[in-house]
C-alpha cells in the first residue's frame, strides 16, 4: 500500500495546485495572451497524468473498500474521501449546492427539504434589502473597473471576479429562499442559512419556543457565544428563541468546515416569528414572551 499512499499524496497536492493554475490559464486564453506551445503541451501532459493517477488511486481504494464489505456506491464515496482533499470536496459540493439552489429558485420549484407534514419557515425576506444593496454596489463596481482599467489581462481578471461575485450574491440569496427553516412533522427543527450551514434540533431537545427580537453584535450569520448559545441572525437580528433541554451538545458544521457545538439557547430569524412559534411543537405560551432585547455584547 505504500506506493498507493505516495501516489495519493501526489494527487492531493496536484488537485490543490490545479485550481489556481487552471484559472490563470483560462484568463490568459480568454484575454488573447500568447502561451508558448511547450507550456501548453506541458500543462496538458500534467493534467492527463493527474487524471490517470487519480483514477489509479480511486480504483485501488474502491477495491479495498469493496473487499471490506461496503456496497459499490458507498465504496466509491469512501474512495473519493480518501483521495480528494477535504477542501476540494467541500468547495465542489458547496458550488454544486449553490448552483442547484439557483436553478431551483429561477424555475420556481418547491422549497428544498420540506416534506409532507413539514412547515417551512422563511427568512430570506429579512435580508432582501441588504442583498440587493450589495448587488447594486457590485454592478456599479464592475462597470467602473471595466472603464478605468486599461490593461487587458488585469481588466479581464477583475471582470471575471466581479461577475462571479454578482452570481454568488444572487445564488446565495436564492439558496436562502429555497432552503428555509423547517418545522418537521415530528416536532424537530431544521435551522438553515442557505447552503452555508444547517442545524437539526430534535423534538425532545426543545424545551420552549418564544418570540424574542434580539440584535446580536457581529459574528456573521452564525455566532456561537461563550455560554454555548447560538445566534443564527439575518440582517443582524433574530426573532425567535429556542430553549433547549439538558443533553449532549448539538453540533453543526460552519461554512468553512469547522464543527461547532452548542448547548443553547438557539436564537434564529424568521420572517413571521409568530407563525414559526405557533407551528413548533412543545411551544408553551407565557406572559410577556414577545419581547425586544437590547443589543448584546460579548
């Protein structure tokens, strides 16, 4: 297995280096820059060698996992995990989910992950003003840079980056629209922020749910505080608080792949917090449950 392990390390480093290398090559080709023939042949040879090495390692890992008793599909997925770096896998999956969410949004298909008996809790409307503001600024920046940058290669580089940025803003908002929070039929909660993160709260871990408008300080869409609570904010505010029962910490994966653990309470944003509270099982009404809190500081 030592030769296979050495080849696997070569493939991993090759995949990590291929992403920026291919981007530079595409920019040069589109901008009309002249690439010497030996360089083109060397790039083609290295690409073919990388594909051949990856196929060899995948085949060896697939046979190994099949011999261990895994079904064909699970063996293939395990082989991919063994070979492809986690960063490459995570970015690839993220981009695929972002693209499919964008397609679901423009084709007006039903929300993702909402099954029979489930209730969708939307949150995208709360960030619409901010998102379209970012989009407007990005478009203005793209046009301005296109007019003031005189160098073709630099001009095209910024143009590609700005166009991708515009697409990312729209696709991220689309993913938030088609991936709402979900109140499952069994009373559990699936809290999400687009394709970036998701947290499942089992029904038996939900002690109480109430409307509670808060304005957390910073931290992006998911802020884990020192006391183990979580703020899943939209436009720097949350509208619903979920208090948890005692038990094991709940875990979720942050956008960059780091695993975070929380003990509760969990505060999240809903466009219609009253409906979200009413639709959640094990909800207990109490006097003064609807409140507005002051801005919290860490």
